[in-house]
C-alpha cells in the first residue's frame, strides 16, 4: 500500500501542478445538449443529465422535443400535449440535476426544452426588479442584473443552471441572514399549465403575492405544475464583499458552526474531516466604495485538461482496486493544500491572488463556472465531470440538518473518523464536505427549518456491483443525516435512499398537492419518480435488487443487497446503530 502511494506521488504532483497551470490556457468544450434525437434532430430522443447517468443507471426516452422561443408558442405546445394526453417534461440547457426529474414516462412523451426561452424581459432599477424567461442561465441573470447596477444576494455557486431548473429544486447559496434560496426572492411567476376546452387546453397563470398559496407552491415545484415561462425577481443595489478563507482545526467545529453562521452574512465552511481541518469563509458585505476588484473563478469549475481528468480517474480506480486508503489520504492532503494555496481560484484583481481579504463586486464573486465558456475543440478540455472525458464518476449527497441537530451530526461524523481515520480521505479529491447555511422558507417544498446543508461528493464505481472502499461509512452518514437528524435532501442531488418517506417531512405538502391537482389534474408533467417522492405513488423510492445498497437505491436488509461475494455484508452502523450498511468483513 505504502509503496503504491509513493509510486503515484511524482505523477500526482505533476498532474496537480499542471491542473493549476493548464486550466484556462486552452479552449474548452461547452457541455453537450442533454437531449439527443436520432431522427431530424427532434424525434426519437433520449434525455440524460450532465453526468450522463441517473442513480439507477437507466436511460430515458421521449418521442420528440420542441424548442419554443416565445410564451405563445409554449402555450400551443402544452395545449396540443393536453389534447393528446401526452406526458411532458421540461428540459434545460445542461440538465444538472442528479435524480430522474427530467425523465418523461413512456416513449410517446414530449420534451419541452427552455433553451430558446432565455431572454431578459425587463430590468427596473427603481423598484429593484428583473423579469427573465425561465431558460436563462444563472450566469446571464447575474450579468444582466449587474449591468443595471443590481445584484441577487444569495445564489448557487455554479452558474451553469437555468432559473426554471434551479427554482424547481429549491437551489440556494449560503446565509442565515435572509432568504438563502433564489426562490425566496421571487415575487411573481408566469406558468403555462394544461387546461380544459373552455381555455383552449392550456393557460398562462400569473402568480404573485396576492395569491400566496399558489406562489408558495410554484416557487419550488419539482417541475410537476407546468412550464414556468417567466420569473420576476427582487434584486438589491449592487454591493461589494470582503472575503477571507481561514484554515482551522476542526475539533470545535460542532460548537462553532452556528455562531459562525450568524456572524458572517455569506459564511460557509469547507470541511475536510479526515485531515481534522475546516476552512472557514469569513465573508461580509462592504460598501461599494471599498477598494478592490476581486474575482472568484472557482478552480473545480474551471475547464480542465481531459488528459488530467482521465489520469486522475485512473489513479482513483487503481486506489479503489488495490484498497490503497493511505494513497487517497496523501493525495487528498495534496489537493487541499494546492487549493488553499491558490485561494480556491480567488484573485484580487482578476489576474493574481496577493492576499486576503479579497474585495470584489457581488457579481464577480458570488458564482462561477468558466468551464462553460469557449468554442468547441477536440475535447482537450471540458468541465471536470463531463462524461465524454471518461474520468470520474461520482455521487453527490446533499442534505440540510436543522440547526438544533447540527452539532450532534458533526460529532457523530467525527466519532466515525476516529474509528476509521482513513475512511473519508476519498472526499478530499472532491474538495471535502461543503457546509452552507440555509434558511427556512415559505415555499411548501422549501426548507422547513434554518439548517446547515452538507454537500458530500464521493466515488462511484463504473460497475454497479463493485463496492467502494469504506462503503459502510458514507452509507452510515447518509442514513444518520436523513433518519436520525431529520435532514431534508436537496431535490436536485442525492441517491434514492435520501428520499425515502421524504414528503412527510414537509409540514404543508398537502397544500402543494392541492395546487398540483388544480394545475395538472391528469399529471401530464409528473413521472414515476415525482409521484413516488411526493407520496402519490405509495410504492416508495427504494429499488430492491442485488447490490442495491451499493448504488444507494435501497438501505440493505439482507446481505444480497450488498456484495457478499466480495466480502461486503449488511450490518449495523458503528456510531448510529440503527443504520444498516454494507460492511467489509
Ligand atoms: C457543478 C454543480 C454545482 C451546483 N451548485 C449548487 C449550489 O451551489 N446550490 C444549489 O442549491 N444547487 C447546486 N447545484 C444543483 C443545481 O442547482 C440543481 O440541480 C438545479 O436544479 C439544476 O438546474 P438545471 O437548470 O440544470 O435544471 P434541470 O436539472 O434540467 O431541471 C430540474 C427540474 O426542473 C424542471 N424545470 C426546469 N425548467 C423548468 C421550467 N421552466 N418550468 C418548469 N419546470 C422546469 C425540470 O423538468 C426538472 O424537473 C449544483 C449542481 C452542479 C452540477
Ligand atoms: C425530416 O425532415 C425532412 C425535411 O425537413 C422531411 O422531408 C422528412 O420527412 C423528415 N423525416 C421524418 C422522419 O420526419
Ligand atoms: C431510435 O433510437 C434508438 C436508440 O434510442 C435507435 O436504436 C433506433 O434505431 C432509432 N430509430 C430510428 C428510426 O432512428
Ligand atoms: C486539533 O486539535 C486537537 C485538540 O486540540 C488535537 O488533538 C489535534 O491534534 C489537532 N489536529 C490537528 C490536525 O492539528
Ligand atoms: C434534534 O433536535 C430536536 C429539537 O431540538 C431534538 O428534540 C432531537 O432530540 C434532536 N435529535 C437528535 C438525534 O439529536
Ligand atoms: C400551511 O399553509 C396554510 C395555508 O396556506 C397556512 O395557513 C399555514 O400557515 C401553513 N403552515 C406552515 C407550517 O407553513
């Protein structure tokens, strides 16, 4: 083991230094359209997500796709789907959600892409309002607001997502100070839904705060209420932020986490549990006159050399194959220290990093994603997770633990690390655990309590029957979060297990279902997955089959749900004894 990890070291350092150098030197490939059609580019289609694989590895099909470029055209498309009782799903520019939200049921289904619904309709500085079409990318929304001297205060950190898509899954930034999610800043929505013959089979509903029940439903809709055509958002006057990353020992993280979140408006934490390290983001609003033109081009969202991604994938596969835990630990430290020393991609002026604090305009530091840019090349570079690079495959678990329980959750993870010190080293390749602050929301499917959201990205084998190293530890953390600590999963991330019985965690979900029945009584916009998570289909989200627990499709209840032939059996958790996890014996 030791010699193996040493063997990789020179290569790794080379790879890492070129990672930091090569990025942004060559052109990149924008991610592909997730809809692929074999007949006339619009018929006989398959739809996937940005990673090219859903949690259950199935493929989704549709009869055809349409690309409306106006609301009027959209109404016509929804009307004809209603008349012919066709299932419909809305797809976006890149399709970044993990679960099967975008899959229509049945091969006769229709996809409506919002690619051509991507305009800014109006900007009003006096009232602080912007109106956009739903297919606009977060990046364009941020830019249009900034051009008018305004800003969205809290947004996702990745700007390659659309307004329609990010609202549907309740996407958020990080703050305990005000609404942390984009939907908390929505003041009105126009949504096209099916309708009866008296309305011509489709209608546009304009929902604002004069109708709070419907507004609370459409803000976070999982896409099951109809097609959102336009969104009106409340903005703030442009401001600057002053940002410092501070590396600390994580031994008091459980005690510090809440105080820290209350102290800094844009606080978040990168947590590297196996290194006993937490990197605190001290990030606050400052006057626009404060000197500084900082930029945040977050390194993991830059275009990355396909060669590098491929090599890193091979290294990771080899480490898994040879059980090289200590190799992962050495590599993890290297990744973290190179990110810390390059300030995660922050610069003080768009060119170099000269020291903290970095002061910059909100639009230049709030979100990133330069791997989306540049024209197509021969696939020399792309976003790191682009499936065409054949590099890494990973899961992303993301759950929000209520503030009242977050200290206990952190201590339980630390107790697990104490028992298995090398078990979480593999996370550091994916920049550890990202902890963000999220506020309770009035949206029916939004967060129910002020919480800390934990983003955990981890290795997934290309072979569904092959367990991960320390398979049991991440399964235990996942179950601990959603069962013991009542966490809510992010609707756009996670594996099936995180969604078991989830709808009962939302106090007012019946209000949501009433609106759904009114807007789309035949469930044309629903699919098997949304019916299950919403509790309409009582069958539940678990898929029980051999090896299902390895893929997060079930919680194991028998050994065959794990991989007994490879020595992995279904056993209780080590810290959370009620967990059932695949343990190597
Ligand atoms: C690299 C990366 C970083 C991320 N960072 C964050 C983050 O910082 N914070 C966070 O909260 N999340 C984050 N996410 C998750 C992401 O925000 C969600 O998955 C989001 O839903 C993706 O938006 P999308 O436009 O790709 O929508 P899709 O995934 O394509 O669609 C999501 C759902 O919305 C529906 N939908 C889309 N448009 C419409 C419309 N106009 N009308 C009705 N329904 C519609 C779709 O049918 C589908 O059901 C990240 C994801 C990635 C890949
Ligand atoms: C494909 O498009 C061409 C030209 O627009 C048309 O003539 C043809 O019938 C189409 N084929 C199918 C199978 O729809
Ligand atoms: C439709 O797509 C499938 C793959 O999804 C392919 O096998 C089939 O040949 C296609 N049909 C036509 C008519 O192109
Ligand atoms: C963190 O602090 C604890 C307790 O003070 C100490 O035992 C541990 O060695 C420290 N870890 C690191 C990585 O410095
Ligand atoms: C979570 O917090 C609630 C409210 O404070 C408390 O009643 C419950 O015991 C906590 N759960 C755990 C597992 O700590
Ligand atoms: C649930 O919805 C009803 C009706 O909109 C509202 O009166 C109530 O306050 C809501 N409850 C919660 C907990 O959000």
